[in-house]
């Protein structure tokens, strides 16, 4: 179906999600990651006019095509990859769907090299962290994107940390395929079950506003207090009725943010997509939703695993280059190998929704020390790492040096062996430097 195809029923939406089913041989990996841009002297976040805009123009020297909104440069595109802006100027790479982790690692490395070439003469540094460690919310710039104007006004009505989520967090996520509705369901369930483990392994947000905040993953805490209508654990995924239609029912109950028409955003915050299907949306009466409207709406729910025509694993803080490469390696090894997938499903088969609700709540503070039935996340993560490594070994996709994809798990292996996460190392460096945030950030620049 074309993007401007009118959708009037759930059947249209089900057919759209079913198009995500693809043969295993066609499975791809897409990695998205965000990073903060700081002035290397003042540690202020880069404003649009004095920093972000110049970076976007500079990146065009590397073949990126500009994307404008009302004559304002807001994003870049190259093939199926894009560079876009989060609300306070966090720079995001949405990578192409690629066959191997070697390709996603090269894509990341090339991108970071390009960004560094542009930002260094401008006096900026780019860092990978889950939460802005220095800025206060009222100090942060806002990007000139109209959808953020709508979200900025709506967020405070729903949760006390919605604006912090928009302005002060960065993540890395991996997008993975499924072969059938049944395959989607088991991967969705496993992803939700193990998301707290991934959050613990990739925790990297123990500082905020220039001091320790008492959390391993403060970003996770922020998300938990953003908007109960669209965030958190989706209990229904574990019910027998789970499938494409059940997820669509959930999304139809998620309040809208906007309608995008002719380059303009129409404020529909809090309104129902069900009304849009009937042509009776108060913000845009007499108009039917299109497939593009539905695709836009799928992006305004923020659970830890999100379904589009693929599955997004969304529970990890941003981090270093090795950190960003390790997250897709962890999930690809578990979900793209049948033996590892089955074993991982067995591992979590007795975990209840109540168990998961407890884990989602505790992991933000406790990290790898979080435990379930007497077993720590460090121990559970060790089992997951072994399964992921075996899965990647069996994929047997090698680089020019003859190494398979499991090389990208070395970062996670070190965390599990030492029990020391990036969040804990961040605290150590903070104390060792006497609270010198310039030194802390400088040591974490890409």
C-alpha cells in the first residue's frame, strides 16, 4: 500500500504490519543512536543556530542530503540512513537496515568520524551518555521542529519528567525483523522480559546536573515518569490474544500528538486515532487517515519494545562506540539464531508479569545488582551473553580479518566479568576528578 493510501479499518492496519514478515535470509539489522553535543569549554549544549545547524550543513560535505521544514534545516538523509535532531539538539543517526554487525559497526564508525571532522573546528565535543550529566532543563536549547512544540506543551500534563525525557536523554536501540506473526510475538515477549537486563548492562546515566543522582540508569527512571499512556511494560503482550491486531488495539488507544499535512503539523494532542479512521478527528474534521498518518502514530508510543514492520529494542542508555556496537550484538545473537532464541525463551518462561513489573521498577537504581528469585542480573546476563555469543558464532558472518560478529560482545563480557557498568565507571571518574565535569566529559567524547 502507498503511504497516502486512506486507511479506514483495523484490517488495513493489520495488513500493513503483516508486511513486516520476511524470510530469515532477508533479516536485517538497523541501529539508531543518539549523542549529546557540548561546547568543549563551557559545557553548554549546542544551540541550533550556533551549533546544530552548522553541523548539519557541514555533514552535507559527506554526501548527506538536506531535509527542511519551513525552510529550516532539520535533518539529513543518505540512502536509507538519516541524521535527525532530538528536541534539545541530541544528534541521532538512524542507520540503514544492514545484513551484518560488521556493516553496522562500519556505518557507525564512519558517521562518528564525519561528525568529529565537523564539530572539532567549531569547538564542540560529542559524547555518548544516557542522560545529560551537567545541564539543568531550563538551560537547554529547543530545536525548531514543530512536532516538538506540540509535545512540549502536552508532556507536562502527563508526567513530571516528560520534558526531561525530551531534552536530557540519549539512547541506543536496535531494530530487528520477524518471519511471521508467531515469531514476532515470541521475540516481543523475550524482548520485554530481558529489557531490564539490557538496561542494567548498558546503564550509563549515573550523573545529572553536575552530581551523582543515585541511579545506575536515570534515563530509565525518567521514562517511567514520562507518560503512562505510552510508556513502560506492555502486559497484554504476554496474553494469549497477543498478535498484530492486539498491538493495533493498543496503539488505537494511545493518544495522538499531531497530523502532518503539506509540511505543517496540526496539533491533535490527546485526540483519538479511532476518530481519524472515521474521518471525525476534531483537529482535522472530514479527513481520513492515511497509511503515513498511521506510521507517524506508531512513533508516538514509547514502550521498551516497539512494533512497527520490525521490532525496536529500546531499553539501553547511549554510550561509547563499543557500547553502541555491543547492544545490537547482544540482541542479534539472541533473536536471530533459532537455538539461542529458544534457549532464551526457556530462560524467562517462568517469569511473571508481576516479576517484570518489579524488575522494571528496581533496575533503574540497582542495575546489575537487581535480582530475581535469588539470582542477580549479573548471573542472568552471563547466561544471556553465552547464548548471544553462540548465536553469533552460528551466524558465522566474518569480517576481512576472519572474525565473526561475536567480537562486538567483548564490551558486555568485560562488564559481566567485572560487575562494573559504564554508570559505575562514570561515578568513579567523577570522584577521581574531584567533580570536574569538563574532565569527565572530555574522557567520553567520541
